[in-house]
């Protein structure tokens, strides 16, 4: 059974993998979100820009509707009106032209001989024009004009710096912001290097539009365009290189590093917890118990005088899905988890079923069962075991010498209960532990099972060659029966016979076997012999 290790490489690798997958998934989700946000920011900017221009243009439109007739506009009475218009930061010039195209006044100057500048358009709404060269102004200018009911027109010259400032926005060297002609896409004013999609025709444009494609500068670019509400023939276009929008600029490295480390630690903790749960030895044993994977083997206990069967020692095995397990691998865990109690009760139940006929026929048939401190220290289990005495009359409980020493008082009380119930107690592996003789003599014991090392030493020149004899003498003094374990050879069996050891157990007499083998090899023939004896007695 695999012991749960505190920190295994597999747990670390698994945690790393899980963290990596989660972090990557989160990272890509963040990148996607950031890319989407970057495009959304451009679109929002286009919206803000058109809103701002629309607001200014409609305010100017409202203002240009006031001011009275042409003579009033250019007279002293129109001076406050002209001053108010010129006070707007986005306006640097104001011209009043009559219906024939003569310029009557400009800013606060009134022309005695009005120069001809161009006939105003007949439409009465606000008109944007430019870029155009105007007398008295350096460079191309943009104007807003409004024809009034009498056919005259007021024209304002927009501050080029103001318009440019409106467009100014942080784009890369290849991105741009432009005020363009909605029909043709020709830029009227731009910041950045203007370029348009190779194939998709954006213009004429009459509603907000976005696309991302290859531009004629051979770059992949994102574009968002929107016409002005007040001047639909004008549009704002913003474009930026896709590569720049795709760069997750706001993903903070330390944040991700910290998050990954914390995520890894958390995952490792969870993985270890899951692993511990999966590897929980108690869990595995409990499952095995539920699925009846434990079974009994029986090793013959024979009488020294004629090697006839006196009983069996019951030994547990685990029919594990990956192969039979010996008790050394699971009994310690069963003891630690306390599961040994339930396992022993189940073992006793199997005994009553598998050996029922011999138990009924021979009340003296010894059935030796191994028990341990968790059982002895638990009065409920003690009583459960005692309840089996009626069905297993020859029940013997084996406990090792060292285990006998644990929690002496409770042990003594339980042993007393067993004795009252008529159950014999055997000290297992006797001679290997540290039980004081005085202590031994006080306990209600019946059998000493001499450790197999003493049998192995018999007839050799080992230091303990004669110890079995000593044990045998001690047992006699304490009025205990002796069982010799580990009898593997005929000489050993004979020697034990000579020593007067009552019972023997070992491979020479029989290996641990299942109940069917026990019946076919030992019990059926014994039964036959008895039957023969009866027949002989009856018929002579
Ligand atoms: O049968 P085997 O030699 O594998 O047994 C190894 C050890 O496991 C022995 O010391 C024996 O006492 C112990 N053992 C075997 N079966 C049981 C059992 O049913 N209960 C307990 N408590 N110990 C057992
Ligand atoms: O500790 P305990 O006496 O319960 O141990 C009994 C175990 O000893 C059995 O599980 C069995 O497998 C083992 N055993 C029984 N007979 C012999 C034997 O002759 N030689 C050896 N080496 N082991 C034996
Ligand atoms: Mn034993």
C-alpha cells in the first residue's frame, strides 16, 4: 500500500500543470478582453470626437442665426454680436457677405468699398468648407457659414489649432485621426499617417462603421468611422495598427507572477489534500471490507504426541485487486485506524460459517485468533468477541508479548473478561518481548506460543538452542500450555515431542490453507477415522 508522502514529485507536477492551464486560460481571456477593450476605446473616442464637434457646430449655428439684418450686423449696433461670436475660442474670424457676394464687414472692420468674395449658397443651413485660402489668413482655412433669410451670409473662420487639437489623440506613428469627406474619404485635416483599407470600401459613409483589415500601407489596421450629425458630409475616422491594439499593455507582470505563485500554492495544497484522501489507507481498507476482500486461512495446530489435529490458527489475507496481500502490509494500518476491530469481528463470522461442521462436532477444536491492543482496549469489541464463544467453543485469543504491555490496566481488565467468558489467552511470539515474569504470572493466561526462532535454533549450537527447554519449564511452573511455532522439519517435531511441548505449528505440519483444503486434508479423513472407529466398535 502506498504511503501518503508529504510532497511528491507527481503532486508538484500535477499542480504545476493545473496552474499552468488555469493561468494560461485566464491570461488568454484577459488578452482577448484587453484587445476588445482597446478597439472599444477607439470607437468611444470617435463617438466623443463627433459629439464634441457636433456640439460646437450646433452652438455656432444657433449663434449665427441671431444678430439681425445685414445693415445691423455691420453697424455699431452689431458690434456686441460680433464680439460675442469672436469671443468663442474656436473662431478667429467673422465675415458678413451680402447676397451678391460683397464683403461688408470683417471682424470689427467695416469696408467702405466692399470687395467681392463669392456668392453665398442659397441653402439656409450651416455649411462647413475648407481647406481653402482666404485673404488675410495664412495657410488653408476652415470655415462655417450660414445664409440668412435675406440672402446675406455670415461666415466664421475656425481656429486651425482648435480643430487640430480636437483631433489630436494618442495613436502610434501608423495610426491616425482624421476629419474626412464622408463621400470620398479625402482627409480634410488629419493627425498621423492617413491610409485606407485595400479592398473594403468605407466611403461613402452614412452611419458608424468599423472594420479590421489590410490597409494600403500593407499593415493590418483597425478602423472606426462615424459621420457628424450636424455636418453629415464630414466624418471622423480613427485607425490604429492591429498589432498595437493586440498588445496587452495593461497586463501587469508582477500581478501575474504573484497570482501564478499563489495559484500554484493553492493548487498544490488541494492536490495534496486530494491525494491524501485518495491514498487514505483507512479508506482503502474500508472499501476492501465492504467488498469482502479479506479472507481466512487456517494453519493446523497439532498435538505433539501423535501429530493429530488439535485446532487451527486463523490468519487473515487480503484478496487485493492487484494480488494477494500479506497481513504485514495491512494489519499495522488496520490497527492504526482501528479498523482491525471490525475486521476481526468479520473474521470470526467467517470462521463460524467456514468451520461450522467441525465446530459443532468437536467442542474442543482449538481456534486461535490474533488480536491486538485496539481490540483489547475497546470493551464493546471485547463483548462482541465474547459473543462468539458459544459458536466457537475452542476460541483462543493470541496477543503478542509486547502488545500485552500496552495500557496494562485496561488489558488486564479485558483479559479478565475473556477468562470469565471461558476464552483462553495465548502469548504470541513469546520470548521476543519484554514481559517481566512477575507480570506474566499475574495475568490470566493459558498458553505460551514460543517464538519460531527458538524452534529454528533447536539442535544447533546457537546461544538460544536450549531456550525452548527453559520456556517449557517456565510454562510448567506457571501452569501454562506450550505451543511451538515454526516447525519446519521432522527432527524439530520429534525433539519438541521429547521436550513435552503440547502443541506444534509450522510448515512441516501444514501451511496456512483455506477451509476447503483444511477439510479435505485434515478434517474429512479425521471424520472418516472416527466413523471407522465407531463402525469397528459396533461391528467388531
Ligand atoms: O500469516 P503471516 O505470517 O503473513 O502473518 C504475519 C503477521 O500478521 C503475524 O504476526 C500474525 O500474527 C499477523 N496476523 C495474521 N492474521 C492476523 C489477524 O487476523 N489479525 C491480527 N491482528 N494479526 C494477524
Ligand atoms: O506472529 P504469529 O505467530 O501470529 O505468526 C504466524 C505466522 O507465521 C503465520 O502467518 C505463518 O505464515 C507463519 N508461519 C507458520 N508456520 C511457519 C513456519 O513453519 N515457518 C515460517 N518461517 N513461518 C511460519
Ligand atoms: Mn499468531
